């Protein structure tokens, strides 16, 4: 497995990158008060998994654990992103996380089991979502529509190992990181409904500008702006 580059590695090849890493990212971005270190860790880990950028993932998994993200939550993030970023990306993240868990003495008893008692379902909201998707896409890809209802929204999203707000945080971060602007409005609104504030959502873009690239952050900005403007009275 490839190891994360050290600052010495960066200095040997790109001294300016080493300087930006320490001064701008670790001592600057990561110290901003608009998001907690825990939330920054969730956003960053989600982006790295979504983009299958495993070189730095072990470092940020350790930082996430140090910042208060639990092993069970990391396990759920990996599972969640298998659906939202692809099965292989989830499997790759699991292979990176396993030695990190082992070195921290994290065992199966600290992870959510495969089968759990699910959170209550908002029947009205889910019925409305399912009806809209069925009307729009039921004749296009009925299998996708069925799995979306049965597996994602009536199972995955109801697993209690990750709070609904954090599950939304993970999803929005992954969508921005992979440039999936069309999918952002629904999930950003869901995130705000689940307790994420507009100011926190704004800072997600700042965090992801560094960890997923400026173009992805700027591509998402018009979408965020539209959602924010429509929800301005609730800010």
C-alpha cells in the first residue's frame, strides 16, 4: 500500500506545496471556526473516499479519530459512500482503514453491526420523494428506482450509526468532490433540514476547495447559492 507523502517528500519535490500544506491548510484552513475539527474531518474523509484518493486517507482517518469521529461513524461513512461513490471506492477505503483501526486497537465491538434497528422513517416525505422519482425515471431505469427506495432511503439512510445530519454532510461533500452538481440541491436541502446550518454548508465549500480542487468548489457555488437564497428566511 502506498504511504502518504511526508513534508520532507514534498519539500524535496515541491517546496511551495510543503509551505502551503503547513501554513495555509493545516495551520490555516483547519483552524477556521466555521466548522469544528470533527466536521472538517468528516468532509475531508468523505471527499478522499469519493475521489478514491487513498494516498492521504490514512492520515486523515487518524485525524478524524483524534477529532472525535468514532470508529463506528467511519465504518458507516465508508458504507454510505460505497453507494454514493461506487463499490470499489468503498472497498478501497476499507482496505486503508483496516490497518488504522488495528494500530488504534479498534475491534468489531466498536463498529455498528451489519443488521441494526433502523431509525423511524418519515413516511410522508419518503412517499413524496419516491413518487417524484418514479414519475420521472420509473420507465427509464426501474431497477435503480427500486433500489433507491428499498435499499437507500428505507435502509441505508435509516441506519443509526451515523446521525442524519452527518449522513447528509457526507453525501453533500461527496457530490461536490466529484462534481455532481445536479444531485446537490436535493441533498443540500435535506442536509439543512437535518440540522446543518447555512454557514456550515458554506464552509464545506471552503474545505473542499483545498481537498477536492477549486473547480469542483466553484462548480458547486451556483447550486449552493440558489439553495441558500430560497431558504434565506431560515438562515
